[in-house]
């Protein structure tokens, strides 16, 4: 994602001539909490086989790539 102050240059003629469509979306806006609540409500917690702290992201990524788990949760540490 680009910074809010970034600008882009494009050819309006190309948009017209090539029939290019530009569509923006913030589909993930406010969706993570709802998805978590749905997963908890459906009893899907068993799908997460391992939870690692946020600073363990690299290890979690390696674990999934190595076939060590399909769902590895990376969670921020709580005070």
C-alpha cells in the first residue's frame, strides 16, 4: 500500500482505449474481529495447532513452509 500522500501518473486515453478498469477496495476493514468471533462460535479453535509470539513470525513461516502445520497463529504478547 502506498502512503496517503503518494500520487500516480497514468494515461486517461489508455484507460479509455484499452477499456481498463480501476477498482479500489478496503475489503478487510473491520473484518478480522468478526472472522475471529465466527471461528470461535463455530468451535474452530482446534484448527490452530501452534501459537507463537509476534517476534516468532519468521519461525512460524518456516514451520508452515516445512509442512509442520497448516495453521500457525502468530499473536502479539499480552501485558
